[in-house]
C-alpha cells in the first residue's frame, strides 16, 4: 500500500490545524480569486424583467469584484523589507525600521502600524547578557564622570577665576608635531591606536578600514590574528558567484591589502644591484639594456625572491620591486653649488607578503651590511598602505575617485595626464606590462559623493595612441611616495568634521575648493597581468600613505558604476577564488616549498584535526578503515595534510628509518594513526629544521629544461626533494578538495612483466589460470581501464560502442540483440576470492593506483566557474613526474588520477606546469 506524500488540502491534524502550510496559502489565493455571481434568470418573472432584482444582482457582483480585487492585493502584497536587494536585507528589518533604507522607512513604519507589528527601540531594550550589563554600567559611570567634570568647569568659570598668566618677557616656543619615527635597519612599531580601541590591538594591528570591514565582513578571530593583522576573510553576504561576475564580466571587486609589507632600501646603484642579485634577480634582461625602463622607475618587477641555503637556494616568497626615478639632470653650475655626493643615492621599494616579511627583512639586513658602502633598510609596513581592484570597472572607479592635484593645467604632472586619458579602459592588462603611474591626488572627500565619469565621444583613437606610445618617461621626476616628508604631510589631512563644515557652507552639490589646509596625497598605481592568458582581467594596485587609505576606501566603495551598483567588497577567500579561477597559485597556500607555505600547511592541518576531533565518533571518518580496494586499508599518509614529507620520504629519513614510500609495496600502504598525526603536526623541527623545510621548489623553466635534457641515454637527475606547481583540469567528472592525492597511471613496464609471467605459467605441464593481478594486488589492466575513461574528440569515452537497436525490428530480434550485448561483456574467471572491490569499485569504477604511483597532493581545489568543470592547483614530485613523462610521453604522461582524502573513488585529470 503506497503512502501519499502530502495529505489532501482539506485534511487536518488532531488539533484542527492543516499540517501542510503550503496548502493554506493555496486555499487563500483560490478564495481571493473566486468572484461570486448571481444568475440573471432570477430577475425574470413570466418573461418580464424585474428591474429591482436585476439591479440588486449587478450590485452584488460589483461588490464581489471589488472585494476579490482587495483580497488579491492583500494576498500578494510584499512588505518593504522584502523589496530591497538581497545585499541590503537585514535580519531585524521586519520589526526595526532603522534596518531599512531611509527612502523606504516611512512606508515600513506605516506597514508596521497597520499590521500591529511589535517594534523595538534600542533605548528601552534591557541588556540580556553579562557583557551587555557591564557595558551599560560602564556607560553610566562614564556619563556621571563627564557630568561631574562639566559642572566643575562651569562653576570655575562662574567664580571668575582665570588661569595663570605667563610672565611678561618670557616666550613660548611652538614646535611642530612629531613625525613618526622610522628606524633604519630595525623593525618599526605599528601606529599608536586610539585609547578607545587600544586594548583590542595588543597582539595585532587593525587595518585602516577595520571599522568599515567589521560590520560587513567576517574577520579573523580576536585571539588568533593572521600574520599579526585583523584581516577580513569574506563578506557576510553570499558572494561566490557575484564575485566571479564582478571580477570578469561587469563590476569591480576591491580589497584593502594594507597588510602587505613594504620595505624601503637605499644606497648606491651598484650596491643595490649586488643585493638584488643575491635575492635571485640574476636574469641578464634586468641589468642590460632590456631592463633600462625598470631601473628608470617606469616599470616594476614581480617574481619570487630566494636566499642561499647551503649549496641550494630556497624560495622566500613573491615580491614586487620598484625603483625611484632619478631627479632630472642639472646644469654644471648647479652641480658645483650643490652638496650632492659623487655617487647618487638610489631608492627601491620591495612589496612582499606579510607571511614572509620577517624572513626577507632579515636577509636584506645581512645583504645590506655586507655591501660597501653600506645600504640602509627601512621598515615601511605602517607608512604605506594599499588597495587592489579587479574587474572591468576598476579603471573607471579610480578615474572617478583620484583627481590629480595641480593649481594650473600647465603644472599637471606627466603621469597624471596619462592617467586621466585612460577613460574607456576595461582591462588593466591592456596597458604595457608592469606599468607604473606615480602622481599626487586631491583629497577625495572634497568631492564626495563621487560622480560618474563621462567618457568623451571619439576618444578611442586618443586612447589607442596613449596605450601604444605610453609617454611616461617625459619630464620624469622622483615619486613623492618615496619621500618621507611628503607622506607625513599627506597624513595630516583635515578632520572629517572640518570637511563637513566646509561642505555645509557651500551650495548643495558644489565641490569644496582646495585650500592650503588640504595637502596633496602621493599615490602610485601598479598595473598587473593576472596570467599568460591575454583575455584575463588585470589588477590595479593603489599605493598611498597609511592614514590616507581610509578616505580613499570610503570614496571607492561609494562610486556609482556605469554598469550599475557599486564596487564589491573582497576578502581573503575572494582573493583565493580569483587566483584559482585564473589558474594561478595563491601564496602561501600553494607554495609548500617555502617557510611561509610550510607554516600555513601546519596551521591548516591542525585546524582540520581540530574539526575532526569535535565531530562525534559516529560521524567522523576513520582513516584506518578506509577501503581503497584490492585489500588495501587505510589512508596513504596523513589524511589531514598535504603530506609531502611522506611523499618524498623526508619524515622517515629524519627519524632514521628507511624510506617507506620507496621500499614498501602498495599492499602495505601506511596509515598514520591519529596520535602519530597529532605528533607530526606539533613537530616543529627535526634536527633544527622542519622535515618539510628541505623541500625545494622547481620553476616551470627549470622543469622544462629537465624534460629536454631527459631525452638522452643518461638523463639529468632532478634535485632531491624537489616539487613543481601544477594546474589540474578534470577530463570529465570530478571535483577535488584540498589534501587530495594525485596518482600517475601505472607504467607499461610492470604490466608487460606480469603478462609475460602469466603466459609462461600457461606453458607449464599443468595448465594454470593467468594472473589478473600485479604483485601489489591491483588488476593487470588497470592502466587500460583508466585510459578508456579519456573522452575522444566528440566528448565520448573510448570504451566499446554501445550497439543501437535497429529501427523496425520485432520483439524476438530485440531479445537476441540484448542477450548478445550482455554476453559480450568479459568476466574474469575464476572470480577473485575477495569478491567486492578486488578488480574495481562497485563494478563500474577503476581502482586507484598504488602507493608507488603517488606523485603529489592538491593544495587548492573546487568547481571552477570560469572553466565550467572541476579544477585544482597542486604540487607533484619532480622525480616521479619526469620518470612518467619519459616512459609514457607527453600526452599520456600528463594524465593522472585524483582522489580526495578519505574517499576511495578517483577521477581522471590532466596536469600542466604553471
């Protein structure tokens, strides 16, 4: 007897209520739309029309129509708090009009009064928690002390007492406000916070826009800051798909990345060149004629810096290096009168990630002290802030907020003129590679709210000419952002109250005129390309003094885009998302061969371990009981981590044991116990150095060179413990997660050996059944099973073609064709003794390769909205990857199997070095 999912509309429970609320809504709508009428036959008597009855019937029908219209309007009515966009909706908007936009508050108040909605007044709300009660009591005490101080001051003024008068003949020396100290060759302290928020910044530093972000984004926990900063992780609103659209189709995404560290370094040009060469900038293109523009200060360099570690070099992290242009040439008379040194001083800015800042700063100090004359290093982390923008509307947003600072058009800076001519650019990647623009801008609060820019008609030719010629080297002067005095003067901006008073004195909509109290803000714009694909959106990076970031940020986020809306807020998760969709590794999560990457991985595996511990025992995964098929039990390595130590055998070597990953077979797969995993997480170093600290990163250029040199009889051996970053793209189905395992396909050599042994056994005196397994228990045709999953050019798999039923055949012929197709499937005889999961998984999915074919781990993985399929970023061991390419070639050698940690099913993918 089948059960119905829902009872009928009229069915009710024992308490007289309808168990399905959707039916209640349906009944109300049907009743509201049902218009009652009276037949016209009732007004006829013996064929004669009774006028009175006829008019009463029509009156009844008109009233029924009006009543139905009012009911429909009430049924389908939408409240004001339901009409606002999703991003503006608030949880308490249904009973608090202050959570509704101002233009709709009057209507919301009327609706609440009509519906008798219980409203809330914050002044009458009683505290419910202990913290709230303590806060209310503290406010009362502060209010009492303020009133007491005010009365005492009024009483003193009423008595006529005056302050002590300065004796005649003495003078008061007025000095300027102290500038923030910048220590040379030492770390600087963060800016002193306001007394109101000082206790909250004991172990961390707030970004200039912290208060703005704290209301709109999920921040790092107060007791566990990230890289010594309180950083926004992601927006409180759902933003995964909107971020994808804004960053590539229309709109713009903005980040406050003032946590990025800036280091200043100055000295002679020769000493700076030697120091930079020691950091890994050894390409001759940087120091010959090709690098002239970079050394002149009109281009930037972005790459990975490294340090010498014994006989090898170890990567530190990504960095951006900018030279300060030299002052214009002076005449011979001016040179004689000036006190300039014989060797002019040059300045550079090094912008790097905060996770590797201390490592880079210590390395720079060593290099600076070893140079003669000595170089000087300055910590400018809290002197220069930065904002990043990505999207088609990024250039438009900057043009609408940044207005060049100049008194007359003739005094305009060259870079400012070029910047204003970029109206119409929808992709910063269309600019010259690594372009730089440095100029001074006005305080954006003087023209708040920002107005939408107007693109002049016929400006396409002018824009094309600007992008082609790029005239930024004319009248080139040093950038003011390198000057300490310019940064200090810009940080002394007028208060917001002063701006409001000046705005109130003007007519509505009139911009505030610049006065002597409004200093110019030195800014620098860096244009970057997100990848090798020319269609990918570029990035604008805005550098400005630390204390000017807040004013710039408020105006940027309120700029009205021509495509509609405002710039979107981005957090750390959105940064990872956009880098992943562009196919680029994100630092430090995708760089396991750096100290910052090792520390990030250690924190993430501890976090995963904590989440696993908090789960009930009945709902968490048991790593030891994981069935990988062919009699294999347990996860390979640590299931909570990208276990590169296990992959390259570093953990076993450090502990004095033989390399497990190279000596044991796949049938003896190692499953790290929970206690061992926890001990590995807490193990910071082995012999003074972390086991993962000896992993070496190989670049794409170095890997390609190893592939070319491996074609001879004696291939060049790769470095020990070397990994290379790869991008993974699934050929069909599948989505990878972090810590997923990457396998290569089983090699041909082992399969041929097993088949030869099987043929030899059949030639013996007693016939034997050929083996269907390799020495590690896996099927001998496992490689062919995975290759059959590769789709052909039409998107179909390479398996046997499924016969189609001919048209117009009778039932007997259909049965014969169906029986023939079923009998055509080859079943191994005799069946495996183990039965389930011995040859495949569930009878339709190939098994994952063995432990000897494990080549790497996935560090970032998800469904890519840009590709429309699963994708991932990971790292593979160079030695096994080269061995696979030499044996199978470039086409089949790049095929791999990706299996998520804790799962037994793998998915076919293809890897490419990035």
